[in-house]
């Protein structure tokens, strides 16, 4: 199961249900895919297909939606 947290333009921001416990978000679009760590700070973990411009934009979107991502993470993974 990989629940969608939100969508932005052609990007889907989501979690994989069975993955490591460190908070992160996956991003998928027709152009490529990426993974960003959420804590301790937003940081690019891995990517393929995206340009530097897209990665900068995605990092900004992840930062802007940080609280929403954290809330969804805690709900999905039953973290208090």
C-alpha cells in the first residue's frame, strides 16, 4: 500500500507502507521519481529523471508541506 499524501502539479507525494522508520516522502511524476528525508531537515535522499530545477522546486514544496507530511506519516504509521 502506498497512500497519497497530496498532489502538486503532475507530482504525487506518497509513502510506501513497508519501509524504513526515518520520516521521508516519495515523489513520482511522468518525469521521474525522488525521495526526500523530512527530518532532521528536508534533504534529497535519492532521485532519477528530475532536473536540478525540478528538484529545487520539489524541495521547496516538501518544506512548505512539512507539517502535513508529518501528520500523515504519524497517522499512517500509528506514531504518537
